[in-house]
C-alpha cells in the first residue's frame, strides 16, 4: 500500500511514521508514505493556500487551486482507490472502515485546516470524507495519522503475529478480553487461575466470556 498525505505541515509526520509498526511496515516493503506540502502548489508568490470566504464570514477557507494542482500532479503517478478528506463532519472511522481501507493499493489523504476547504474540492476531487470522532481538531494532520496507523497494522504481513490483529478490540464487534503477564502475584493481586491452567480450550472460553462481559459493560451499543 502507498499513502500520499497532502498537508500544510509535512514536518510533523516523520516522528510518528519512523517508529513502531508504521516503520516496520515500511522496512518490510509492505507500506510506503509520502508527505506533500500544499504550499508547493500555491499559485502566488506568498505560497498562501487560503483566502476569505465568499459571503463575508470570519475565518479562512482552503482554496481549490493548490489542492487541484497537487492532486492532479499526484494522479499522474498513481491511480487512487480513495482520495480522502479529513473532516469532523465526515463518516466516522471505525474498525470496519479501517479493515476495508487496509485492502487498498493507493490512498491519498488531504488534511483539512482553517474553516475547511472550498466546497468544490469536496464535490469534485474527494472520494471519501472521514472523521476520527465527534470533536473538532485544529487540523486534519492528527486525524490522518490515526487513519494511517489503524489501517497499516491491518495489512497482511505487517504484524509479526498475524492473529494479534484478529483479537483486537472491535475486530468482531467485541472489545478485547483482559490480558496479564508476569509476575503471577503482585501486591496480592492475582492472575486468573484459568490462564495458568495450560488448558487451551478453557482459556479460549474464558477469553470469549470476558470479551462479551466487557462489551456488555462498556460498549453495549456494539452488540
Ligand atoms: N479535522 C478537525 N476535526 C477532525 C475530526 N474530528 N476528524 C477528522 N478530521 C478533523
């Protein structure tokens, strides 16, 4: 999978992409990412990419021209399965959407800013709008990082233990069961005995029951 990210702040991405699973995915050659500075596609000497909204409200709007130029330029090199715009009023990101995006070859993400983008971008250049939650961020950069992280870990071959993504919370509309590690007893707080039993069938059954119990308690809407 290749992801192109169009942003006003390309310099804030490398620390996230150069660590952990995103980095491993890149090293394995399963995933690649490029950051594109929207200002490089500005058509004026000041490299500005925003202007006042028609109608006279407060705030600035991201203009269509630099975005169009950037997307057209990128489309010369790749044909995209989705061109995503990050926006608080987009479709809510969930595990199902992450799963389907993880099967794609090429994705482009435009990070929103200011008051938003000229509506003609949304109508004509974007194929999907995604929100990461019902709150407003100052820009789409964090949202695009969240989208990338949630989808890249699902690409086959990225996680060394393939089954670990399958037992993630939400993967079958259940949150995941509790987990424990050594020591067996700490401060008098014990690991559930069943996990020490060596009986795989009983352990699996316990995990499924705990998963269901937690989902009922914490996320009943998933059931
Ligand atoms: N931009 C600002 N807020 C956002 C959100 N919640 N999700 C995606 N993009 C955003």
